[in-house]
C-alpha cells in the first residue's frame, strides 16, 4: 500500500522523503479535517508527532456546480429514470494505475451485483485505444443497467444526485468527503498511499465497508466486490452502514461549520508570530 510513496522517483528521492522534510521544516501544519470528526488524532499530531501547531481546515465539502455542459445530459437523464438511492457510482481516482486483471474483476463485481451503476472507467496504461479491456460480452449483459464513462466523469454532480445511494471508491480523502457530504454509503477498494488508513478510519464509524482482500497479496475477486455492494446498498444487515453514512452526511455536508474552520484558520495566520 505504501511502497509507491517510498521508492525514489525521477527526482532521486521518494514522495515520503519530501513529505517528511516539509513537515520537519514548516512552522504550522494545516489538515483537511475537523475536531468533530477526529479531535484525538489532531491532538496526537500536534503534541506527540509533529510538535508544532496543527490547524484543522474543515472538510471543505465542494459546492455542487451548475451543469452547463450538455456532454453529460445522457447520464443525468438516465439517473432521473432510476429509483432513489439505488445507483452505485464507481471511481478510483487518477493516480492509481489499475491492472487489466483488476479492471476486469471490478467489471465482474459491478455486473454480478445486479445493481444499476455508473463507472468512471480509466483504461489501463498497458491497453491501447481500441482494444476492449472489459470482459467479453460485458456491455451486452449489463445493457441499460449500467453506464461506463471512459476517462473523466462529473463526480461531484453524480454523487449529489438523489438516485445515487452508494460509492465504490479507492478511499482517497477527497472522494470520501464528496461521497459522505451527501450521505452516500461507501464500499472501499483502497489501492495506495493513505487510502487504506482512510478506509479503516471510516469503516470503524460504520459508514462504509472494505471489499475483502487476500491478506498475502492484496488481491480481490469480482464476487467479493458484488457481495460488498449488495451488503451496503440493499441487504437488511447493511442498514446499519446506510444509516451511519446518512448520519455522517450531516457533519461532512455542514458548509457553515466548515466555512467557520476556514475563517478561524485565516485568523490564526493573521495573528501568527512564528
């Protein structure tokens, strides 16, 4: 999970090294978080680990932008035809490079879940344009139940739509905030860096569930994805996760609270003497 951040890149040092130097040499650390979510961890950073001021910025939930681009009209017309809270949105960010096998297992999971879905799909680097990376017959079997958007998708707008109930995500912090601000229950498939820690943190609060993984090599199956999605989206025993996500949505989506954190941070900067 952390290997990518510890291996030197073209600069000759790793991202982890640069991160540690920045933390060591700065005067103040600002964190995209809030006391209502993780007060104890913020205190731990400040007093025991960084030993310098740690200022929460709030969760910075994004404002849902107005849709002025007709490019995505088909997606939102499709969403309008779906039942409230029934759709899974699947996306795995832009940094992680999924392998062909991982992409195919995700496809199997979305298909086998029998849930309506929108998938922001990124082609593996090893597969050239024009070569079908998805399982043979996938599009025919899924039919109108699923939409595959290759490349970019308007994630903030999609997650805000009332037909979306769940989010299959790599557990990047930005994606978690965007999902939970609307109370969407999360299914986690962490891939790199802090994503595993993020997934465990939110899973402890019952607002999401990790897809089961092989503890030796981190592999997963399409069946495990399907079972996790059905658990958090439709099964009776998953109601506890749906309720927790809705409850956390009130915190993550509280724009007034998070604006107040920004104001307090600006006040801190104005008065900071170093």
